[in-house]
């Protein structure tokens, strides 16, 4: 029997923040892990294709505002949520100068469906698609929970994929027809659907596997704050392993590494950039993290309670609300409160894990692809 040509998905994403590319790569990984779906996935950093200089400068402004000027960031988020003129004008002004290049990209990819998971350039990307490949559907994959910026639905897509029912309700309040909204889950890496390797991780880091393990995802935080949190947790006593991940934040890594007294504790570890974050999350009992969409949903998929220690105003508020509304963790920013939250969660760990299990969708990436494959098949037959 002749094998049918795979259907091709093109994802228009952005390296602006971490969640957009993380969800795109999760879908690509799932397509590779499930060849029976007969799908291929390509990812384009659409922001970078529009303007590398503009994209890089926007990232720096975003990082500056979210880290040092959160009230300014919230003001920008809130104002553009109500008034779409700045985003609309940016799209309209960019279209004449970049349309030829962008059309060539889309035509060369020859997709059967296009998915956008970054809202700022959605108006432009949809216009380019309809000009060049008018019969190809345009879908939106929303990477936030509950609080959804209205730019996600301006203009309207053919259909929307969201993480959960509360987010679906938010879209309906923004005027999206319910028939277009599909609460299939938040795509996370395939590794979250596999068993944890706690013993192996403990052995690699030379930590007692019987200890309660607290994972602190600390990138982009001040080293003084991180060290204070660590000291408060260490003051809880023995029986805890503390893993601090600095990621690519070299200043943070160096700042914590210079505290020899803190790192001299036999069950404290400082790590830099890791490619195995799914394994670290699965091997932990609690994860301390900011309220980023991907990290929150990865913890939910792994059934790990969270302590949300930082919330970027605007897009991350809904993620924290999701954790609080369903009691999947605690929100605490002060070091003393974070240490107390660790004790509270660990004293009721079974209850937290039961609630997390009700919301965990580690196979969401596969499920999303399965839905798309069925949709494309139905479209071919109609």
C-alpha cells in the first residue's frame, strides 16, 4: 500500500519570551515521535523574518520592562489590550515592505495549515497567507491561560487551540464563537509523558534520592534575592535537596557561585543551562518558578506543585490565577513566605498531586496534532 504524503504544518512563532518557541518545538517533537499521524512540522521565527533589528530591540525592551519596570510593562499591556491601534498600525506599515519576502517563505513551505502562536504579527501573517495561499486554514494556538490579550483574536482565525476551559471562556467573552474554540491542552515536550528518572538525576547530582527535592528556576532574578530564598529554605532543616537553575543568566550564576557558604551545604546544587529541564522537573517534589505559561503547564503535566514567586503583569497573571483557582500550588514572592509555602505544600503533597492529576495533559501536543490531522482529512474529503 502506497504511503500517503505527510500533511505539513507551518508554525509562525517568535523567540520573544520562551513560551512561544517552547510550544512550537513541543508540536514538532510530537510529530516526530508519532509518525502514525503522518504530519510534518516546520517553525519560522516570524518576528525575526519581519525585522531582526526590531525583534532584538523589542526583546531587550521587554526584558528591561518586565524585570525592572513592571508597572510600565503592565501599562503597555493594558493599553494595547483596549486600544489595538499601535499593533494594527505596526502591521499595516510593515506589510508593504515585507510582503514579498514573507509570501515567498509561505509558498516555499507549502503548508496544509498554518498555526500562529504569537499575537503581535497575527494581522500581518493572516493577510500574507490569504494573499498567497487563500485555501489554507489559519489557526491560533494561545500560550496564556485565563487572561487573554485581545490581540490574540484580532483578526479572527479559522479556529483556536487553548489550554483549558477557563481560557476557552475568556475567548468567548472576547467575542470568539464557541465552535471555533478547542480546549485540547497546552503542548509540552514529549518527555513529560514519560516516567521520571529521579534516582538517576539524584545520582548524577550526588544527592540523596530519599530527600524532598525543591527545584528553583531562578533565571533573570537578582542574585541577592535568590541567595536569600535559598537561605530561608536551608533554614527549614535537613531532609531537603535544593537545586537552583540559573539557565543562561551568567550574572546570576556567578553571583550565587560566589557564595561559598551557601553552596557548601551538602544538598545544595547550582546549575547553569540545562537541556534536560523536563527530567529535573519530574525528579522534583516542588518547583519554584515565575508564572510563565510553558513552565506552569510543564509542572502541571508533570504533576508537580508550584510556588509562583514572580508574575509579569499582564500575560502571566492568568497563569498564576489558574494555579491559585485550582489549588495547584501557592503564590509567594518574599523569601520567608516561599520557605513557608514549601512546608505547607510538602505537608499536603498527596492532595496537591491529586488535583494536579485532574488538570495534567502530558500528551497535549500529540492530541493537538491528532485533531489537526483529523481536521485536514475532513477538509480533503469535503
